[in-house]
């Protein structure tokens, strides 16, 4: 019986196939060994220390007045998902594997809203319809510095305001909090969380003062002047 001999593939083709296979294996190994990203959030588990409302408190009945926490601006250099840490007075490092769960402005707004609603026993109605007869106090914040110094401190420098939605009076204040931190990115994020909680105490006191001055969420009445309350005495805070 005769067997036909199959032609051998060209030597270059064999080498090319071996090279491609080896390259694919290296790519697969690199993909498996690449470090995975870690995600952080500023969301607190409960109200900050010193707040009036316990962590388990929830508003069941309609509150006498409401708050509206507007979107928060942060410096452009940190307005990204990656953590941006300071390596010197004029240098920063963008960490690809250390990331925020959402953009920093959203993280700050969500954490501030949660803290304020727990402290004040009210509801944040931003983006939600609410009765025309219910007083609403709008909280706005512009974070001017959001600095992360690993092993040193976390700093938040924010200008914020509280305004009665149906009135003209506005209380504008500034809080500067520098929270010391130990090494590691978990400690750094927790430093920002504590700093923001301390600022939320000042904002809550300001909302209460505005609610007392504008109990109907607007002016005191035609021809009646209302003096806008001063910022809380410890509105500018530093460690």
C-alpha cells in the first residue's frame, strides 16, 4: 500500500506560529498577574461624633423643613476617579490602582447629605418635588482644596453657604480641616471622611440657625427685616 507524503509547512510559518503562541501565553500571564484596582468611598456608617441624631434614627413623619444639598465642585486636578496624592508642594501623583467609587464631588455630596439628614432629622430633596408650603434650606459647597498627603494629613478647605430657598438671606462660611493620618491609603481616605464629618457639624449648625431666622423658609414678612445669622464660631476649623 502506498502512502502519499504530505508536504512540510515552510519553516518560517512554523516559527511564526510558535512565536505567536508564546506571545499569547505571555499576554495571558501578564493579564492574570496585573494588580486589581481598589475602590474607596467617603460614605460614613453613621452620624459624626457629637451629632444630635443617633445612627439608627430615621425620619418617619414629614419634617417641619427640608434641606437641598446641591452638587459640589472640587478642584479640577482631583476631579477624577483615581486618587491624587501630594508628593511635594508642587507635585502630585495619580494612582491608577487606588480609585474612588464615584467622582470625588459625588462622594462628598453623598456623604454630606447623609450626615446632615441624620443630624437634623430631615430629608434631602435635591432633584425631588416637594410641597410649596414646606420651608427648604439649600446647602451649597465649593471645595477649594482637597489635598491627600500619605502618612501626614488629609485636608479639606471648603467655602459653603446655607440659603432659605424662598428668601434672600444667605449665610456664607468657610471651613478648613486638616486631619492627621497614618500610612496607607485606607487611613488617608478615612482622614478625609473624618474631616468632612467635622465640616458637616458646622453646616448643620448653620442650617439650624437659618431655620430659626427664617422659620417659613423665606423673609419674615413685608417690611420686616431679618438679620442673617453669623457663621458658627468654629466654622473655620484646623487641627
